[in-house]
């Protein structure tokens, strides 16, 4: 695995650390009493755009891709929306070195792969269906799919579009205690709308896009609670990228 150096700016400043060393001791947030914990991991441009030609490809560096695998390795499940699967094929594994580390810790080699779809079929020839890790495909009540593929559990929601709370309950019933959400922006928005995000991992890539591409959270009809205030917990820098982590509470409104 190549070495990518980062500066830890806050807390406990230190410079020229290998990214894996800087991330040593990182753990997924603990499960909540009533649901798995949820973190969102995204990369955007400086002006907040989460897509280039429909995907995040090109916004982050190789260091960001390693960071993504390090985050994944700490979670029980990695979740993506069907739109991302259709655009990119979605590859939700951690790589051989981190898989070996997970096995040594008594965990499965890779997190459970989870995709959420509404009413449209999902392309079962996507690379996401090729791995040997367990996979869960959650679809809306009127989705025409009747089966997915070997190793993939197909679960039908009671509503045309699976809600985040229902998704988390279905995963909790399958022993999942922590979920890493990797977009796209509409799926992120659904979790934010239900206030079901505990942490946010945000890489700010050194680009100005200036397009109509979506931000990391697609616009939605917000409730009257106002903006959801996060608490900054970590700041790192890799070359011209910023690597940020935030924590959220269920009641974190304006000024809290």
C-alpha cells in the first residue's frame, strides 16, 4: 500500500504522518440504543460540488481513496444508493491488506455491502454483485425485481421508496451495528432529513467546479428545526486537500 503523508492540524498537531498512522485508533461510532450508528463519507470540490459528470471520480486524490478504505474497514456495512451503482458500478470493499487486518480482528474480510433502490430495477451485472462478501439489496415496494444474485439478500420495503429509518431497522435485525453511507447526494439528503447521521467525513478536494452538479446533500424540504449544527472533531491536510470529520447530535440545531 503506498504511503501518503498528512499533516494533522487539529487536535494534537503533527506533521508528515503516514495516513494510516494518523488514522490509527479510529473506530466507527458505537451503535445507538435503537439503531446502528451512521456516518456519511463524501468528497467535494472547494465550491461544494460532489459530482463531475455524474460521479465523484476526479474530485479526490489517491490518498482520499485510501482514506475511504480505512473508513470502510471500521464499519459493519457500507451503503450506497442505486443511482451511484448505475453510474459507477460501486466497489465497496477494503482491499487485501485491510481485509486481512479485519480477519485478524475476528471480523469478516469486508463490510456487508448494502444498496438502496426505489422503483427502478438495479443492474445485476454491476461489479458490486461479484464479490464474496455478504450483500443486501433493499428495494421499494413496487420494484419489479424478484431476485438479485447469489450472495445477495433482496429485501422489499413497505413503501415505494425505502426510508432511512426502515433501512437501519432492517440492517439492525441482521446484526449490523454501524453503517457508512457513501452517497449519492439524494441518499445523503434522506438520512439528513430524518436526522440519522452521527458523523460526517468530508474531503475537500482542491478544485473549483462551478457547475450545476449536486452538493454532497441534495436540496430537500427542511423542517422547522433549522440548520443541523455539527461539531468539528478532526482536521488533517494532504497536500492541497482538507480531510475533515464532524460529529452530530439528534438535537443539534442553530446555536447548539
